[in-house]
């Protein structure tokens, strides 16, 4: 088994055995990583239209869409509604960034996701 295969196996096992709270943290981490890649790529005209930037944007949009879809509005009440609006704003900003190929929308979405992750980190240890 190669080192890459071992790392992939470890990551898959970490996800399969993680609590729902830990999975949300992993999703936030993944969104931030992809948003950072997008922001960096969109900041340079040479890479703004690259497939890698599009892929990073797409991954971030997918993760935020998944987080939004997993909200339990019945149990979450106002908190779920507030999170829904924040996810909707971030997704709209990413759509705009994708259309304009500029980093502004990504920076706005990144600010929202980082703030949400900080709050989540304060609730869920480790």
C-alpha cells in the first residue's frame, strides 16, 4: 500500500467513524480549504478561468449546499432559519464570483464560513 493509499484509507475511516458534529467540522474545513484555493486562483488573471479554480468553487458550493440541506428546520427553529440565510448568502456570493471570475464573492463567503466554523469550534471540542 502506498502512502497516498494509506492516507486515503485513514481519511475514509475517520469520516466513517466520526460523530455528526465532527462531520460538520470536517465540512467547514473542506469548504474553507476550497474557498481559499478559489480566492487565490481568482486573484490572478492568469488562473482566474482555470479548471482548478472552477473545481474548487464547485466543491465549496457543494459543501455549503450539503450543510444547508442538512438543516433541521423543525428542531432548529430560528437558529436553523438564520443559518439557512447565511448559507444562502454565501452560495449567492460564490455564484457571483463564478460569473465574474473575481475574488470578492469568495472573500465574502469565506468570512461567513470562517465565522460559522469558529462558533462550531467553540461548541464541539477537538
